[in-house]
C-alpha cells in the first residue's frame, strides 16, 4: 500500500497540563509513544482524556509542559502545522462536499498535484472499502460508512499520528464490533501511531498495544491490556477494569498471601504492592467470584441475570456488603449461596478507598 | 343496511382518527387566527390595491403605469431606491460576517449582542434625530473636524445621511441573523479542516462560507426588502426632493398630496414588483449553494 504514516521514532508528552480557569483538566501527563503503537486513553467521562487528545491535535493550547516529535517541539504549533490525522466523535465530515472531496481536502490543502490526489483518494477509499461511494454526500451514508470516510480523510494525509476521539460511540453494538476490527486493520496497514480515546474498557483491551488509564486529569497506570486486566495498580483502576466488587477490609500478611477480614468473613487474597497491613480494599471480578458449596462467603441473592453461558447475580452479605458474582443457574431472590474466589484473583490494595 | 355494509362502516376508522393520521387535530385550529390575519391585513389589501391600480382617475386600464414610466420625476425614484437599498444591503450583510465570526468566540457575547441590538429598539426616528444633531453643521462631529482643521463635512440631508441611518438600523438585524446561522455550523468542522492543514483563510472559504451561503441569501432578501421600503429616514435625513427621493415617497405623495389612490396603488405595485424581482434573483442564486444541515454527522 502506498499510504503510510510519516516516519518518526517517538512522540513524547512531557508533563503536559491544561487548566480551564481554576479547573485542572490535565495534570502533568507524561508518556512516550513509539511509531506503530496503538495507544488507548481510557477513563470515565471528565477524566481529561479528550482534553489530552485535543492538546495533541493543537486544538487546545497547553497550560504547561511540552510535546515532542523526535527532536522537534510541537506544542506551540497550530493544528494545521502539525499534520496529525484526527477522527472526531461526530465524524465532522464536511456536509457540502462529496466523500471524494472530503478525503481529498487535506491533500489539496498541501497543494499536491491533481493526479496524485486522485490516486491517493482512490487508495484511501479502497482501504476503508468505500470505493463505490465516492460521489455521495456524507448525509447519504450510514453511520458506519461516515465513520470510515472520517478515517480515510485522516489517514490519506499520511500523518505520523492518528488521533481518534471515541470514534465508535455513535454506532450500534454490531457495527461497533465490526469497526473495531476495521480500525485495528487500518492501523496495522499504514503503520503510523494511533492514539485512541475511549471510555469503553472492552474496546481499549481489544484494540490497544498499551492502555493509559486516566482519572481526574492524571495518568493512573500505563500498561499492556494483559497487565491492566490481570493486575491493575490501583483500586480505582481495578474498578474501571471490571473489578466490580470492591470491599473495605482489614488485611494482614500470611506468608505469600494476605488474609482479609470484613465483618465475619475471612478470605485469602494477594497483595498489590506497595502494601501495608491494616485498612485495605479488596477487588474481585464478578467472573472470579463463583458459587461453591464450601465457599467462605455467605450471601443472600438479590438479582440474577441471564448472560448466555452463565448468570450474573448480585447479593448481600450478612453485614450489608453488596457482591456481584457468577452462577451457572438462575438463583431465586433471597436464596442463600456460598461464594469462593481464587486467592490469586482477590487483589488487595492498601488504603481506605473507596 | 346489509351485514356487509355494517362491517365496512365499523372497519372505517372514525373521522378524528383519520384526520389525526394526516396530522390534523385540535392544535391545527391555532393556525386560524394567523391565517385570518394574513388574509385580512395582507392578501385583501394587496388584491384591493392591485385592482385599484388599474382604475385610474382618467385614461385607460394601464394609464397609471404609462404615466409612471413616462415621467422621469417618477421613474427615477426606482433608481434612487436601488442606489440606497443595494449598497446598504451589501454593506450590512457583508460586514455582519466578520463581526459575527469574531463575536461567536467571545466569552461576553451577550453584552456585545445587547449593545448591537439597541438601535433596533430605538426606532428609525430616534436614530434620525440623533444623527441630525450629532452629524449636523453644529454637531460634535463637525465641530471636532473644524477644530482639527479639516472643516465642515456634509453628512445629513443627503445620500450619506440616509445610508448611515440604514446601516445603523439594519445592521443589528443582519448581524443577529448571521450570528445565528454561524453558530449553527458545527465547530468541529473547522477543527477537522485545521487538522487537515487548512489555515484560517482556507477554512473560511472552503468550510464556513459554503455552509453560510444559504443563510446569507435569506439575510440579503430580508435586509433588501427592509431597506427598499425606506421612508422615514429618506425624508428626515435625506434630500426627499432630490437624490433620496425614493419610491415610497412617490407613493406617499400620490396618495396624500394628490389624493390619487389609484396612482399610489400603481406605484406600490411597481415597488412590490421590484422587491420581488430582487428576492427571486437572490433565491435563484441560492440554488447553487449547498442546502442542508451544517453539522458533520449523525452526532
């Protein structure tokens, strides 16, 4: 393929901060992105991930810190001088231009010759599999097609970096899965770096090489999907990665394991460093907490939802803690069950949160 | 009645339901006052005037029209009106674009908007009064000019005076309309254009202007119609017997100085025709522009 991201070694965000009045939307984000990497910025709404993306694109100026593309400082450049491709949440296709004109826009702004523009637009249309739709106006396309035009428009200028701001959030569930695979395929094909903003942990896990988890304007953890899924570094990251059971416990070391107590329940878990004895939070995925005849936890069932292979149920312990767990049959409300979890899958974090 | 007819009658939904299916219900009745208003205060007088214009005091059916187009004192008013209305419209609409572009990004937009809207609430006569005093031979403006040695400039009781008044009273309208059309353009479109390498100038000409064209056309129509029917400021600030003898003055004189209602109606019809012609021309030009949502996607 002739469309390839412009060559560079790394993009460095150095202590990048942005304030809105007295609100610190971004507090000292530092990150290095290598060429060819797919990075997901993951976090709840208002965590600063879109602010970070807009700062990268040049749509927002930094309050402090700097951005470097190899040896060039770029944070003072205007968006039109950076040459990054950006895919907007609402696609931002030019409604008065045909699909071809939309895709050609960036190239004609660079003043490329006509025949080169035609050729590149053809290639970009082929990459996003829309060769037949070139003459249409954006309004005549479906949401998924519009999304692909937006991607084609961003990659056709061969940017070193493609920025995507929740590009799938306006699509329905089925299309979202399709487009997810499509986005990763296109990323691998053109070989530039992609920074992808999402609040959907599943999307981040399945797409990214590395995930940057953000909360309240700060980077909480950077790691591969496996690292984040298996061993979140903080209780709040764990909560965001699907560790829905978060119990306030008292913890004490016992050999390689940690014994945790809450009310009259005692459970074995593993500590996430740094760890101190005493007040702690235990995080357990609902998938890891299973109904078991001899389980150490007793709970009274409240709800039980069918999820195909299993039932996703919730209940309360005698002292009122809410638990989410899986069962292989539908439980009736009020039914008493015993639950157990593999100590390796009970993560214990020091400190009093939540 | 046969059984078949009975079932058929039962199957047919009641009138209410059938009307509802065509979106006609009780709320539709709210249109009636407005329709009556238009009928009584616009369509009837218009039709009455139209018929009246073909019943001249003397002469045949078209005598009024023949008289108008053979007397330079009358037909020159068309030219005088166009000479005011076209530049005033263009200035008002074209200047409103950069101002609105800037105001759109302002944090204290409401303060400035309010300031700009004040002339609307003042009315033409108050504006004329103010201009006469301020720009007149003994006004501050000319006294200041004399003081710095430039000397007197004649700004009222001529074309300039009327033009200034048309701009002062017309600009707030065009500005507000342009501003609302402009805020309807999704800002992410310009951001997208910027990330694709378009500088401010290119963003304006490739993205903003094409999406604004539709609104500017409507804006021009409204502004033109308003300035074409200029009367008070042409009399108060202009030279109503000379260069600002606009067509509405001709109609007024026919009606209230010569008491020739038929002739006045004919002048009004000619005036209406001129307005209609320009509006049609602008709207025809509009069909070359993009018409549709100024948003970038399903959002």
